[in-house]
């Protein structure tokens, strides 16, 4: 073959290769992930809601609806799980962003995405996808989206929220990129602008040969509640019916839709989480009020708040309609995989009347008369409140922040005409946001590497949803685990073990069989104690593996080192210091033994907190302070026994002791003098799963403490003897 012939050969080979690659690119689906913020389980029309969502309902009708789609209970950890396929702890965002607590709590609390994970955009960009992002980032502003795989981005990078009316709060990335869309100040509304940029990016993508990935992360309907008045006003009449009536209406609609089965029970209004009375509207720890008991002027204020919330979802849906029209026009809808969900359940913050201005610094204001017309407009800041959120989460219990079903379970719609058979189905198998990554990996024919940019990666935790697309209705038992600010849960098969944190009125574990009790109304912790202990042990192993504080340290602790740390003095007392935590397998076993505890303590201004604890809601003890008084509580086979001192512990350095004798008698002494006494029915029969902790009780707590269990005074010395 001559030189010219060889050149022609290579040209033909290049053209053939390009042709084959083009065919391959076109065969792989486009992917659109739409994530909304703080939308409740039943707000969509296809899940029972009265909000107008015809375009999302169309996706539901022509796709799949997942009834048990779990998240990470809050916006930033949920985003971390969705983007990476990992539990949020493994990405560095266990609880929240921007709070680097690695020195104190460990690597799960970095406060931003770490280098041991890849985002969906990074993976798909590596196999030829054009990658676009719009909206809320909230996984750490230290790295912007275009540094984590996105070719183009429009949105905001810092914080959980910002005003929807201020165009200057949003930016086009990468830096220096000219903004394609221009708005006058009085025209700008972020939810609509996000939809517009999604259209703009998709229009750019349709001009290219390669498939595209769009991540549309709406901030709606997260507070501050903001929406055009015309849309808001279209919902006022509906919400004047009140949350009690509308919850029943939703439940009946859910029955007609086939969502609710015999295992679902209509629930009462959830309790308002424990918080300061001023921001909990004087309902802290109490059930949300009935609508009829709300004064008419407060009712109208609440109607405007909820109408604004609904209007925000309405505008999201309007954008979905425009996206679907564009995809149809470009003949791309058939081969575009669309996943739509919410990052958590509806938000209670902070009480039944909501708040105004900014979160923790905010207050609740009653809006009347002309002021009502300004609700949701420029310059305002409102939240919807806990009672309306009970409507949004109907019929599930609790809210965002908590790992009960109302907090960590969201609707999931999946639409892909070319890839899903037998559409318009309810999928009742448990899935999780960590499943988005393996699903998209499979359909895009991408592979998750073992390392990226010189860093070893944590293997993906999720499971592909593709079997459901192919007609499978159940993929077998699934184990999923959760922890967010010490609200924890494990879902294994039909069983769910869950507990609240110090904002939940009962911090002890609860056990539910979700196949029989989907709405968590029948706590089986007493009748199924063995199952609860089994699940708690499995949750603890997960907690160690993903480095949940404080359990991660025990996963890597050298057993010999632990035993060595537990020194004894000449009188047989184990000696500990403030902050010590000893895993249950190494902690002194107190079953059928007497217990003697001696402390040297400076309380200072602290009136509460745990001094020493070992145990949980089935077995164990805790010595703690309530209003400055020492209290010794014990769990014997789940039954709680409490002995209180009659005297307040001095602020200055003092000695405190607690003794449990073989005959069950208990004595509390301050500076050697008995200040409290009582008797237990016997000694402990079992050794708990929980660690021994000095200055805290952070796992399945012995009692439901009124405030944080962590003691912030000073423990100079702690001694423990068992006989």
C-alpha cells in the first residue's frame, strides 16, 4: 500500500470509528436528575396532594412511582448521597456543611465533599457526557460545581437558601462565562430562572453529538417562602380549609391512587420538636394544634404561608412542562432517563406558626390586613411551620431532621420511555438516594474507578434501580442505615429501628414492622426486644464503618490499647477521664454486680448533662444532672428506675458518688453525705450494646434527657468499681 493509500485507510478508519462512537453515544440515554428541597411526601398530585403538578403527574403515569425512597433526612447530606452513591458520612457531610469538626468528631464531619468520592458529573464526563448543573449546590463551597465535573452551572454555591427575588445572589460558572439569560430586577424569580437555565443548557446539549446529564437542584419549596402573588393567591381558597380536613382529603386520594394499602394508618398530627418556647410557638414537645383551635387571624396568616409553599412547587412543575416540551421537540424524550425526588420530608422549623426572618435568629410574626399581600414577596422571609408540614408529609410521622418516615422518605418518580417496561406502577421495595449513582452508571455504561486524581475512592454503596425498570417488583430484603445529629435508624427487610435526638420527646429506640405498620404507629420495642437488639448491633457496626461519631474510634481501636487504657487503682477502681468512650466489648460488664461510681467534678454554671453512662433503653445506667441536682437512672429489662438527690450539686469542685448494692439499694452522696436513696427490684441481667461514656450518653440513651446529653462542665476524675 502506497503512502496515499495508507493515508486514505487511516482517514476511513477514523471516520468509521467516529461513526461507531456516534452511534454508541446516541444509544446511551440522556440523564436528568431533578431534586426539590423540603417538599413533603404527599405534596405531588400523584402522591395525593392538592398542589397543581400536571407535568410531574404525567411522569408518574408514564413511569414508576417508588413509595419507599429514602434520603439522608436533610438537604446537604442528601445531596452528598445523591451525587456520590455513598452514605453522607463517607463523603464528609454527616450532618451539615461548613463546620469542619474532623479534629473533634472525625472525618465524617468534614463539612464538605471529600476527595474519596466522585460526583455523577465527574463519572459521566469521563465517558463522554456533557454535564450541566442548575440550582442549589450545598455540598461545600470550597469546591464549586465546575471543579467537581460540571461543564456549565448556574445557581448559588453558599448556604442552604437565599432570596429568590435577588438576581445578584446567583452566578454563572465557570467564572467569566457570559450569562445567556438576562432579567430585569422586577422580572427575576429564581425557580423560574432555574427552569430557564435548564432549558438553555438542554438547548445547547441538543446541538451536540454526545449524550447529556442535567442536575436540576431546585431550592423550592425551602424557606424563605417566596413566590409570585398571582400563583400564591390561586391556592388561598384551598388552604382556608385547614390542615385537619386536607390531611383526610389527601389520605382518601392516596387510597384511590393505590398508594395506601391496609398496612397504612391515618396518623394524628405529629408532635412539635423540643426547642425554645419562643421559636416553637409555646408548643415544644406537644402535638400540633387542631385547625379549629387556631384564631381566625392566625389562620389567615398560615393560609398565606402554605399557599406560597404550594406556589413554589407549582412553578417547579411549570418548568418540568417546558423541559418535556423541549425534549419532545428535539425527539430526545424517548431516550432520556428522568429521576425526580425531594431531599427530605417537609420541614417543621420551628413551630406550628412558622417563623419570620432568618432561622434560629428569627421570630414568629402575625401578618394581618395589607401585610398578608406581601407574604412571599421581595424582602420577606417566612417558613411554613410544623402543622402544615404534617399535611405535606401525610400520612407519615415527623419531619425533616428526623429519621422517622416523615423525615427520611420522599416520593421518587422515574421516567424513561425507552428503558422502562410496564409503566404506571407503584414500586414498594425500599431504595435510597445512594442508588442513583449505580443506576446511572449502569445505563450510561460507565464504570466507577478505584481511584481518581490520585486519591483512593470509597466503593459505591447503592444498588441499581434498573431491575425495577425491567419489570422486577421486589429485589429482596435491603439493609439501609441512617444517622443525622444523633437521630438514627436502620431499615432491614420489613423492620425499622429508629430513635430521635434531643429534640424528640423520647430519645429511646422504637421498633416498627413497616410491612404491617407503614406509618410507624405501633412501637414493638417491648414485645420484640431480641429483634431490636439484633438491629441495634447491626446499626452499630455500620456506624463504626462509616465513622459516625463517637463510634468510629472504636472501629480502629487496638483492643490491647483499650484494655491498657482502662487502668485500676489500688482499691480496684477503674479510672477514666472526661470524654472517654469504651466500646461495649471492652467495657466492664456489670450484669449481676454491684456498682460504685466516684466523681470529682466542677459543675460551674452547667445545670444539666450526663456524667457517666453505660447502657440504653433496655439495660444500663446513667448518672446525670437535672437543674443542678444529681440523678441516677437505671434500665432493668426496659423498665426505668430513677433516684434523685434532694440537694443541688455545688458549682465549685465537689465529690459525687452513686452506689448500687447487691440487695438493690441505691445511694447518692454529695461530699460524702447521703442526699438521695432508693431501691431497685434487682441487679442488671444483661450487658448493653452501648459504649461506656464519660460526660455523654449518645447512643440509645438510658433516659430521654430534656436537653443535650453532653456535660460541658469539668470532670476531674471518674472512678468505677464492680463487685
